[in-house]
């Protein structure tokens, strides 16, 4: 999810009025969707399809469930996380408060686990 329309390629506007509830309980409306690209370790390209454009977010977010749906594994440790593709790490992050900040080419990309049901999309 991103608050910046410029992050998304192949953008499509959404008129359905879909809302998403974020971790603090705030509801945000989805304005569109597209494809975002991140650069991971060793300049590995990470393509995030169907990424949501949500004006009002204060940072970019990655959903662990969506990464796993795309065949990636996310491993959390006490103060860090690793995103794995088959047998190689493609992104690393460090814990900052209750979030994990990725070391990648997009500023402030963070990983969160969404605990709710039925309102993700």
C-alpha cells in the first residue's frame, strides 16, 4: 500500500469505495491500484502487483500475507526480518518500534502483519 500515486505503474482507478482498516483502527479509502517495484538485496527487483493507492497513509506498507501469496517467505526475529524467495534472501529489515523498516530503494517501506479478517481488500 502506498500514499503516493507516483509509486505505481500500470495504475487503474477504483470507484468501488473499498475501505481498509489499518492497525490503529483508522479507515482509509482505496483510490486505485497498480504495480510497485522495489529494489532488494543485490539490486534484486521485487514486483508488487495489485498494490493499493491509499491517500492518507503516512508511509508505504507491505502486507505479509500478500508477500506469502506470491510465494515469498517472511521470517521475523527479535530485531530484524528477512524476505526469502525460494532459497535466497531478497530483502532485509530492522525493527523500529513495532514496525520493520526494509533496507530497499523505496524510502520508509515497512512490513506489518495485518490481524483483521475480511477487510483487507
